C-alpha cells in the first residue's frame, strides 16, 4: 500500500468514526414543481410619436471600423453571406446624405416604421463616407452602427457592395413580422 492511499484510508476511517453516532436523515420528498411566472411587459404609452421612438435610440460606446457588420444570434450564415454579397436586392432605399444627426435619427425611425408596415425584408441605408464632416470622421456611419443594433426589427446589417455605395451605405435585413 502506498503512502498516499494509506493517508486517504486513514482520513476515511476518521470520518466514519466521527459520523457513526449521527442518525441518518430520511427524506423522500421531492421539492414540488413550481411553474415560473411569465414576465409581463410594462404598459406602453397610448400614443407613440416619432419623438418617443427616437428617444429609444441612445449613443453607445461602439468602435466603428471601415466595414460595418452585425448579425443577431440565430441568423443563418448563408443568409448573411447573401446579404453581404448583394445577392438579396434592397426593396427600398433611404438616403441620409447631408442630414444632421437629429434629422437622420427621425428619418431612420420613420423609414423603419415604413419598412415594417410594408413588410420589407432588405433595405439599403446610405449614410455617406463622412468626407465632408469635421475631422473627416464618418458621423452618420457611426450613428447607424449604434442605432441599428438597438432596433429589434434589425436582424443583421453590413456594408453595401461597391456598386451600391461601398462603405458609404449599408444593407439591413429586417424581421418579416
């Protein structure tokens, strides 16, 4: 017998001698199944205006690169690849060139409401490359990256192909319902 197994055997014997006087606990009951409560949504306001919906879009601290890509979990890779390659043609287009951030936010909310109402699947949003902005940074591109991630109806989005504006535009895949 090795030293290690002898020590383990001694510890086990010590444990047994300490607990032999303690009566066994007899419990054959099982904790009853309890149905979990379903979460309930907070009551929505009775009137929803563009101003209310735009307040939902907050600025996030997301770093925006040259190429935009976002996919929600559960979206098929093949569907996203088709979107990225431009094989899913956009059904409508929104051009935000020259708009300020506040104006672009309102137009985006209106456009997404229009797309939801008309049950559109793929839309194109032209935000521009940002060459005319202060510091030559793409302000609207960064805002689109932040805002579209917050909208539930957006399943995925990516930069458009060169023929449709390249990194100055994006395709967005929307929920059908």
